[in-house]
C-alpha cells in the first residue's frame, strides 16, 4: 500500500517549527485557549484540549503556561479572545493551500495572509475553493529504523488497533485513522510498544501537485512566509516535491 508520502510534508513542517521555536509556545497557547473555550477545561472529555496539552508537553512548555492559558479561556484571568478562521487559496503553479488562523484581530490577519499569497505568487480564494481537496485524518508515523517488523506484520497490528490504512516508505510506516478513532488507535499501538515521530489529527490532500526545482521552491517560500506569522496555526497544501528540493530550500 505504498504511495505518496504524507510524512514528507509533515517533516518539512516540523523542521520549520524547530526553526521558529520561539513562536511555538505562542501558537500552542492559542490552541489550548481555543480548545478550552470551545469544549471546556477537562482534557478527559475534551479531545482537542487533550491533544493540545500533549503537544505543549512535547515542546517542553511549562505547566504554569498551560494552566494560565486555560484560566484565561475560562475568563478567570484577563486576556484576549481569539477567533478561528480558515483561509483558502492557490500557491504558485496552482498548488492548493489552506491556512488555519487563531487571531485577536481578524482584519490584521486577513491582510497579512492576503499579502503573503500575493507577494509569493499565489492568490487567496473564496471559502471552499480548495477544502474539498483535503480529508481530515489521524496520522501516526513510526520510524522503521526503530522497529523490527515487516510490512505484513505491521499491517495486521494496525488493522487490529482499528486504523483505516497503512502506507509505507523506505523510512516510515504511515498509519491513517478516522479522526474520532485517532486516540484509541494511538493508545492501542503504544501498548504494543510503538512510539511515534508524528502523532496528530491533520488535513491530508486527496491528490498531489507534483512540482520540480524553482516552481516547488516558490511554493515552499509561500508556506514559510505563512508559518512565520504568529496568528497562523497550520498550513496545509498538496505540493509533492523530491527530497532534494526540500534540502535545497532548507540550505538556501
């Protein structure tokens, strides 16, 4: 069941997050705030908050920061209110791009996102213009170098855990789940001793737009510009590019 790798784009984003580590706490705090405001402060019943807290702990965010953000969301401390907005558009060469924003000033965010698209050869579109091209999925990635199982054995364990699909590359096993089954599947595989290099509910493209060299680099520059914005939580796209293009971009 090998196919286009979901992992490559995720790894690119992880690398970008490492490069902007100083902004990561801000982005996670906003996610905790929105999750608490929408679903309450109990992580046992609020899956979005539970995942946000797990992300915070993985980034070594202090517990005081987490607790303070939750209190702000509950109105126990003074603070701003964030609004969730999704922008959709096209990057260079028609690559589909979705941008999730958490902002206390939607006019500022709209202007900045539009400017990022325009400056980097893209254009912002209407709501719904590209979202139909993506599916919300749970994604669990296991590095193959850390496990001693073949594809057939992993497939059996993944199916037994309740996952929808297993895809493989030379480097990783990519496990896809229904979003509602993400945590049960993750827990079941953890109980089998597996650890994950990526574990998140995300938006995955149904098809990819394959670009080479300069065309792909232009799209990556747009993604970088968007991710550098403090209000931007996630950038999803359907770019497919070779490994050397990503390496060239990071080196440049």
